C-alpha cells in the first residue's frame, strides 16, 4: 500500500500544518524539553476588580513570554503558531468569572500578535479551536491533580505527535506518572541483544502522551519492530496515547495501570452502559474515514479509529466522534 508523508485528511485546525515528519517532531520535542516553562497562573475566580486586574496582568506577562519563546522555536510559521496557541491557552485560562470576556479578548489579541510576527494572516489565529484547547487544559489539570491525590509523582513536559509517529505534527503534553513508594522488576527490552541482566528493578512508571481532539493518522507495518504510539483512550478533552514497552522507559504493573485507568476513564453509570460502551472511549471502524448517522454513535465514544489494511501494512486514522456521527 502506498504511503504518503501526510495523511491526506483535513489537518487539525490547531496545527495548521502539513509537516508530518517523525524526525522533525522528535527534534521539536527535544528542543522544547530543554526550555524552561512557566508555571501557569492557577487561582479561583477573583472576587474584586483589583484582583481581576492583577490576575489579568500576570496572565498577559506570561503570554508575552510565551510569544517570545515561540518566535525562537524551530519549525515553520504554521507550526510556531500552533505551539504558540497552546502556550498562550495554558497561561491564559478562563478563571476570571464574569471577566472571562475580557480574557478571551486579550487572548485573541496575543494570538493575532503572534500571527503578525510570523507574517501570517490573522485569520489563521482566529481559526484556532479555543474550546478544544480550554477543554484540553481543564482535563489535563484535573487528571494530574487526581493522580497526585493517589500519592503518585506526576511530571509534565511539552511534546509533539511526531515524537510518537502520528501526523500531522501537533503540540501536546507528555505526562509521566510514577509510584515512588514501590519497586518492581521488569524485563529489559531486547535484553538478549545486549549485555546486562534480563530484568531490572525500579519504580512503576508510565508516560501518557496527551493531545487535544482533532484528526490524526499513522502508518504501521506488522513486519517492523518499531511501531507508532497506541491511541489507547479518549476523554471529552484528551486523546491519550502510550508507547509499547520496547520503545519506552515505562515499567507498568497492574496496580499502576488500574489507578491511571480509574482516573482517566470513570466507570459507566450502569451495567448496560458498560456492556455497550467502547473501551476507554475509543470506537473502531473498518475502512477509510466516513461519516455515519448520529443514531449509530456508541455511548461514551469520544474518538473513532478507522483501520485500513493491505497485506502487512495498516493505515490508522482517528477522527473525533462528533465529526463521524452526524445528523
């Protein structure tokens, strides 16, 4: 089956890019991880005008810094706009109650400023999926807080879909979850090919690769060792990927896996829902992406993976369920 460097689908509006290189995505994430990121402003809705003004000024300063860092990133203008949009949304969160309208206006101004600096049409900034990014960061915050409440150590870094072999290259967050209260032994990948013990001891840990909702795709072959990340789940605001053990530093046991799954994917409300619901919010269809009637949408489905096979080659395309099941 012939492969192209891009999926031939409408790319995420967030990304506004057709760059699909795995190597480029990996290079971008390595550069990003070397840069210090600010701690986003996190506070309840302020109760007075002076508090609102001060919080707004703090957010604007962090957004100015985000724009300046974005302009120094490698990549195309469209890629930089996508990274900048995510960075701006991360620090300019709708936490101002009735004053959120002012925040939305300021946030739009920051995006337009970035677009002008990148010599792009301001309409590209206006097309950013604000609700999608707000939902992403809301859930990211809730999930990391819930994992920490379980006594787990959680670290978050910038990443890109290119780092796990998915396209188009879009920004996201890599969340590493570690249980430092326990030690387990795990098999070392391909231990037979190099000197050293076959098993190693360490803390249970797993890295979740999280991205906002949007259309994504990848190619894999049944005859190659290295494979792209697996889209293991989806929530209302997150696409959740993981990597196979042979290609990651993960050391996952049942206890850690169950804890993460319980936080990310709450149990269905009833036994009937549990029987019909797709696993972890991911529904599957054979063939190329197509739209289906809304009445056919499985309860709890947030994303649909279309699978097309030809011999040992497989094309996977993920669409938000809201774009698949339509009236």
